[in-house]
């Protein structure tokens, strides 16, 4: 079944869930129209009888992919989640948008020539590809935006529930109204531990426009569903998903859209490239594989992009201002200072001053993740209480010892050092 046939089935019963104002819709449309025009201009410059996949690395293509991805990211802008989860969902949106862009380019390429094989003027060509723009960037985008929103909400829930692990069971629940699909109603009430493999396949959303959710419940209040029964009900719920597109868990996979979606093929789920191994020796099986590799390479380069000097100064200034506003005022050596004292999990008392933020920033100046690092630094009161001492070090540039602590926070391993002089003063932190 072709891409458009698959989407025709998807959109058959589709009704938008996310209520965007007319102004918001107009802004989205304006941004995409401008980016699409640039994309088609790049395509128009191509010569030859086949599409040059390397066009995906062009400035115009990257702008279009980024614009489309940014719009999908808006779907979970207000959904509470950790920054680590948000970054991974954002990465997923970018890759999805890149593959979608490949299909748009591939479909638009034949329109460069007229029925006699002569090259069209740009005006004629651009007019002829307007249908492609409307199909992909209006009709399909509505369904994709809603799905990303639902996926992000469920990913955030999964992340939240993971803090309790199997202390509670998870229970599948539908929206409970007359719009619930009968097949999804079959899953209503399924109750299992979070660690059960059932949730790897049947965790919502289980389809386009799916409104189902999962909640934590006390084990003493709700009986656990026999696993064989749960799996049978899951198969009943997803019987129409013959391709297996929706058999994924956005929270566990940390992706807004699965690797196997209407724009990809089934084996994309298990491909090394889809797993992020883009530097392997690789002979593409087809253009889609090559496009996927190029997009993932571009995404990796995008993630590694260093901050400009001004961006770094702004991030550093923001962290120092936070310290000024939130650290405890005190007096040290007869001078006013900012210092907050906090205890670690193994009973050590450490102090956090403004120097902690400036040293952390200075040592991560060339780290693309420095903004996230400094934001995490401002949340020290959440992760230092769970930290434990792992070793002592002699300072290389300081005539003192350093105590080194380790802690995991929001799925991120953190190491921080304290100067051991008169007490322990937190010196800097980094991600491991």
C-alpha cells in the first residue's frame, strides 16, 4: 500500500483534537509556506534524471526540516517533563520531519519537467507542487501534530511513573465516552505492573487521534489482569494496525513518533541507523536508507553545535542571576555573600555559592549542552540530597583536596566536586 493510501485510511475518521487559534494556524502556515518555497527553489536547481539525496543537507532543506520539526515541538511545549525527555522527543520530531521532507522532494521532482520532457519555468513548477504542499503540510500535519501531542503527554507520564517503578500498578483507561473506538474499549481496565512487557506494545497512544491514557493505581485496590488475557485484549485493540506502526511506548523509547511510521518501512524499527549508529560502514539498500542516514547525521551535527559567544554569556548571566535571587544571603569574612547549605544522601554537608555556577559554565564553555547543564545546576536542591561521595582527589591547580560526588537526576548521571577547605564548598559539576 502506498503512502497516500495509508494516510487516506488514517485520515478517514480523523478529527482535530488540538484547538489552535486562527492566528496560530496562520502563523504556522506562513512559516511552512516560506520554508517550502525555499525547499522547492533548491530542488529547482537540481540537474539530472534522478533526485540527488544530498539536497537534504542543503541550507534550504535544513531550514524546512527545522521549521516543520519546530511546529511539531509546539505540540508538547506546555507538557511538563524533564529537559532530557524533551530533548529526545525533539530529536525524534526532527528525524521524522526529515524523512517526510525526503518524500515531498521525491514526489515533487518529476514536476520539474513538462509532458514533453522540457524543463518548466520556476513559476510553473512551483504552481504544480502546491498540491504536495497542501497534502503534506496541512492535511497530514494535523494528524501528526495531534499524535505528537498525545505521545508527549504519555511519555511525560511514563517518566513520572518510572520514579515509583512497580510500587504501583498501571491501569489502561479510555476517554469513557461514545467516541471511544470499540477496539480500544477492549483495553479499558487492563492493570499490570509498570515492568510488564505488555506496556512496551500497548501503551497509548494506540492510533491516530487516540485519547486513551494510563494511570497509577494501588495494588490493593485493583486486581492485576492475567497476562495472557491482557495480551489477547491488546491484540484485539490493535487488530486494525496490521503494519504494527502503533506498537511502541513513547516514554520508554523516548520518541514522539516511532521509527516505523507512514513515511518509513517496517525494518526501520530494527535498523542500526534508526538506533543512532550512523557512523557504521554502510551501503544503503535504497534511497530511503540513504536519506535516513543523512538526516541523522545532520541532526547529530545540529546537536553538537556550539553556542555563540553571546549565547554563552547570556546563559552564564542567567545562571548567576538565578544564584543572586535564590541563594541564601550570609556574611563570610565580614563580606556579604550568597551561600546555601545542603546535606547529601550519605550525611555530608556541602555549601553552594555563586562561584559554583561560573566555574561550571567556564569548564563547559564548548559543550553544546551547556544551557541544559546550567539549568540543572540551578536545580541542585533536588539532586544534591541524593548524591553520595565516590572518591577524594588532590587538586591540580588548587592547594587542597576535592571530594567528588555522584548522583543520577532525571535519567542523567551527574558528577560534582567540592573544595575541601573549611567545610565542603561545591566547586563545579558536569554530566557523565
